[in-house]
C-alpha cells in the first residue's frame, strides 16, 4: 500500500460551522494584529506561548516518535541540547549574538544533516528539499545569521501546515491545504502589503500592550530583520507575523491534539505511540491552564526576562520540528 | 524686555522666520502638521526612503515652471526631473503652481534600488528641526520681533539648515511660551516627516542671551504605526560654549532579547543574565524529575488485578 492510500489518521468532518468559526477567527486575528500588533503579540505570547510549546511537543512525540529510530532520535536530542547550551551561553553573555546565532544555525544544519541519509534513501524531491534547507542554513549562518534566525522565527509559524499535510489524506487534506494557502498565505501577505493598516488608520492602538513589553520598535526585531526595521513596511510585516503567530497557536492548541490522540483513545488505528509519559487528558488540560496562568503572570511582571526563559523552551520545539517534518516527508506512519 | 530671555534658565527652541532667513524659495522648509495620520506618515516614509541620512528640501512651484527647470535650477541637471516627479508622485504634465514639492539632495542622485551612502560626511547636510504650534498663517508670516501667536492647534515643523542655526537663534522672538512646543515632546512628530532619516534635535540652553551649552540628540525613526511614530535615540551629546563636546555620547540601551521561535534582535552586547540561566536550569530539572517520576509510576503496576489481566 502506498503512502497515498493510507487512511486519514482521524475522521475529519469539516462542517459549515467549522468554516464559519475559521473565518471569524481569522478576521479577528487579522484585525487584532493590524490594530494592536504589539498587544496581540505580547498577550498571545504570554498566555499561549508556553502552552503551545507543550502541546506541540506532545503532538510531535505522539505523531512522530515511532517514525524516528531510537539512535537517530537520541542524536537529534543531543544536538538539540547543544543548541540550548549555545543559547544559554548567549544569555550568560559568553557569546556575542552574532556568533551565537551562527552557531545555532550551524547546529540546526547538523540536525538536517542527520536526517539527510533517510531522505536520500527515499530520494527525489525530498532529498532536494533537505539539501536546499541545509544550504539555506549554512548560507544564513555564514552570511547573515541574525536575519536568518528572524526568517525561521516567521517560518516556524507555518509548521502546522506541514503537520496537517502529514496527518490528513485525500479530500480532507486537499481542503485543509487550500484553506491553509488562504489563511497562512494570502491573508498575511495582504496584511504585509499595508493596505489593511491604511484602511484602518485612526483605529490603531499600536503602543498598547503589557506593561513591561516596551515599545513597538523594541519588539520589531522579533519578526523583522534590522535592515527593514526603519522601513515603511516594518510594522506591516510585524503585524503579518503576529497574525501568523495567532494562527499557529490556534492550530497547535485546538487542531493538532485532535489529529494525534493519545494511547487513552479507544478508536483503533488512531492512537499514537509516545515516548514521554504525558498526563491523562484532564490532568493535562488542568496543567496547561496552570502553565498559562503562571506564564501570563511572569510576562506581565517581567516581559523580557520571561521571554528569555520562554525562548529556551521554545527553541527546543521550534528546531526539533525541522528534522521531524523532513522525516515526515520520508517516512509515513508505520513505514 | 530684551533680557526676558535671560531670565529663562533653559530655552528649548527658537523660531525660524522662513522667508527672511535664506532668500531662495527652496532653502528652509516648513509645512503643517495638523494631525498626521498613518497615510501621511506612510507617504512621507515612502518618499524619503532613498535619501536616508540626507536632507531634502521643499520648493514651491511658481507659475509656468516645469519639473525640468526646477531640476536644472536646484539639482544642476535637467534630467533629474524624474527624481522630483518620483519623489512627489507628480504628473509632470500637470503641476499646479503653488504646489509645494520635495527636492532630493543635490549630491545624491536617485538610482533605483540604491540609496546614497549616509556615512559619507561630505554628502550629509545636517538640518535642525523645530516644532512650532500656532495658526498656519501666523507662523508663515511671522516676523522677528513680534510675539508668536499662541493657543492655536496647528503644528508646524520648521527645519533650519545646521549652519544657519546660530543666525536663527538670534532671531528668537519674545518669550514663545505656548507657541513653541518643547522639542522633547514633539521630536517624534517632527521625525515623522523625515521618516527613515536621522533626525538631529537640538536643545540650546541660553543664559544672559548667551548659549551656555547645547544638547544634540540624534534620533532614528524605527517604526510607524497607526499614525504614531516610534523613535530611537541613537546618541546624545552635550556641546559646551566653545562648540566642543562636553560629555561622552550615551550608548543606546539594548532592547529585550526575544527568544526561541522569537529570535534575537540585531543589537550587540547584552548583559549576562545568569539569573535567567539558573531559572531555566531549575525549571528543566523540575520537568526532568516529573518525567522520570511519571515513567516510573507508569511502569509500576498500580493495580495487581489489572496488571494480571493485561498480562
């Protein structure tokens, strides 16, 4: 049976209500990102940042751990540990930001390198994708490490599209990808064009945010490379990235858990193996609420410090997804 | 009351009387800032982008003039009319007289995709910017020696070429309280019109009609959003009476470090944050312990009956 013939891992029933819900959410997120870019960024990061990291890691564990050989998985985790160490050295001011970023990208390149043999075995386009990504990482590390990191920060928000493409099959997959092209592609491009901002001029409260979040320009560097920060499109680009962040959080927290139910689910063929002993659904939900509350309090009291610590956890989930998605291209469930 | 100025320990601003200052129509600039909207800021930014770090000038089109003629007069070449047209989004065939147009810098021809090198000191012409509040007509027609109108809502930006500042200072009218807005408060507004340019703001402290010291603040426009402009002070220096620097420039503060999927902004030199490192390690250890504990409790059969049954 070819991978195309594989059944969808979960029954997908997209009703009219679903589309209305998606539409309302997308419009609300886009409006919030354009009108209150800093507030939207800071509030969603504070409440859902850490929560989405946990949920996404659980999804990756459940959905992909069975597809990653134990030895390869361990090596990937070791490299990931090295990346965290590099970031810690940066936090301790033992590494400058430029060399830190270059080293980090180099290590991410190593993550890609580790899965390249698997991609090569599958061959064709998949191997080319891996090679292109590796080339981009090496080029970025050597020529422009900080802008490359910013680029990957924005691109990370698109990973749910890859997860959906991996998890769904047939008509459901086509519909989901079409919807993704719209909400993850067209809408942010529209926001980045600056047209919505100009149409809504006068309604915007650009500076409104969490008390310790600082000014908008101090946060632009999160999603906008320095050479564009003084440009006309800087805030529009930031708004587009903030919108993508909202969507990323929504899909990760709301949709992904439904695509990879845990071992407790009784439906045959829909359960997924997991290496980490995640709590039962109710305990997990309660834990997430606690994480959200603590995270919000931390961001509210000391935004930049909370963001620094959050980032150490976030980078783990962000970088591990690159080799995982590459592997997903090569190895189908049960393959 | 010539000494009224002397009684003011710190006078922030000055007044530039436009027509009387520099003769040619395109010398000093002034334009109203009633309420600057996102749209206005947007346009200003787009228009001035290629001339980052350069001075642009304003010029009023006189009857019968063409862009080519203006280009030849101010930029030295008829061919540079296209630059003026592009900068002002003008149709060269229909320019009403009286239109106020921006002129690109003489020494920085516009070439698509490349801006001039702002590091070339010979190519940079510093202007001082001041924000004035008052009715438009009153400001434009103001003559030195007469009090500035007060209480009106209009705001104007006045730019004075740097080498003319001393001359302008001498022309400061009677106490301009209420008419001239503190530069600190409105420098961002002024900068909106020179978005993507570096703005030099200048505070002159005057005592006994004698400039005691001058504080130069350089601002960089970093963001525009919803009618607001964000500035970053790039450096500040204090000049003594002799015009020499009195204090070392203050280094800019690094912004907070974004992280994880939110990477680091491109500013160097963050302070060491061992406290955060320790917090992270403590959290990591707690998570590790929780995971190990959960794994052990999962392996340990809690109910012998169910264990037997599953076996």
